C-alpha cells in the first residue's frame, strides 16, 4: 500500500456488482480531486509482462551509443524512437533532464483515417522482442486506461462511454526512460524537474528505483513508491482543463537517490494517455460554477499538445 496516495482496485469496476462499481467511481474521483494520483491494483497487466517489459527496455539502453543514435530522428520531435540525453527540459526550466528515452506510439489497425496523422513506430532491428514488448504494453495500458476514464466519466456525471471514441486510436505515447547512474556530484538534486503531464491521464508501472515525488495540497513533496503489481495513475493537464480544474493535474518530479545508491541506474515506463487530436477540451458546463468560474479558453487536444511540445523544447 502506498502511504502517500490512495489505492483503488480496478477489478471492482470491471467485474464488480453495481455497488462495488459505484464505490470505485466515488473513491477514484475523490482521490483525483484531493490528491491527483492513485495507485491501481488488479489492472489486468501481469507481473510477468511487466518484468519482461523492464528486461527488454534495459536491453535497449545497454546498446552502444552509436546504435541507439541510429534510432533518433530529430524531425519527429521525440514522438517516436530514441531521444538522447539532455534534449528535454521541464516547462519553465532551462536545465535539461538527466535522461534518455524511447517512445512508442499508436498502431492504427482498422483503416482509421487518423493513421495519416501519426508517424510509424521505429522498430529496433537488433531487438525484435523489445518491439513486441512495447506493442503489447501499449495495448495493455490503453485498455486499463480506458476503464479508468469510464469511471472518471461517471464521476463527472457524463455517459460512461464519453471518452471511448475520443481515445480510440488516440495519440497516446509509451515512453521508456533511462536515468543513468550518477558519477559525480550533481549540479542539482533533480533527475527530472517538477512538471505536470500534458495528457488526460498517465499510467506508470513500477519504476526500478525510488525517486518519484508529488507535491500535495499542503505544498509538501511526498515520495510515491509503487508496490509490486501496482500502477500509479495521475491526472494530466488535458483532463484538468476539460474539468475546469475540478480534477487537478498534480505537480511531480524525480529526485536523485541517496548517495549510497548513486551507482544505480533508474528505469521508468510511463504511458501518457492522449485522445485524438480533434478532441474538444472546452471546459465541461457542469464543471463551471459560481465558486469555480471558467478558467480556460476553448482549444483542441492537438492544438494544446503542439503548444506544450514547443514549451518543453521537443518542437521548434
């Protein structure tokens, strides 16, 4: 059990009775209003799949710098394939984050015209099992995320399937991150500066080392350590925007480990669940009240993503 964030059991929503389902919706919604993060158990992704995913990701980052560099296509603004050290920084920060990463995106398999919006995934020819692991993980996260969004829709008094067509073949990204061992006194204590995520929700399956911290409502940093088989899921800026700040996008960061663990690398694999670019993020009428007046101008998900990618340095 994660002491800083509430835990929910997704099986109660997927296969529970009406009472369990309603209790799940209430617990999830309240957690997102009050904390912005939850830990999810029984999400349908097996420990074996998660272990294999981490194994494959570690195999990729162990390849030589020259081989990895061959999978970095700068014109794709980091949206597919490899991004080398120091290319990305948090919004409002000039210091590059101490990480390299690999991104895998949507595979459109039903002749949906949205396919033309997405670059193809970049497969690593040296590691066929790596490509398979990323594809499978993407589908698993997409499925678990769709159930969580159905629960969120019910919490907001929307139809349960409100998000379904908006995330079908959505622009989600699976990102495998490697933070290398720290070899000398670092300039600051942060591996990834404080930030909020851009998307609807982010699903993070256990990281290989501690370091993730969230900023709570009392303005205190709290460590978030997912236990075995838990997925940590937080609200992103698009959902905050849609709900006119009713569900809050939580500020979080990755800090350096204690000195005795400097020699250890950290691997982390977040899934950023994005809708299709045409999704309208205009604030829901039901979330605009006298106490909570309108905070945002209308914008589409695609326009908002574009704006944010420029702010974090991935797009010129």
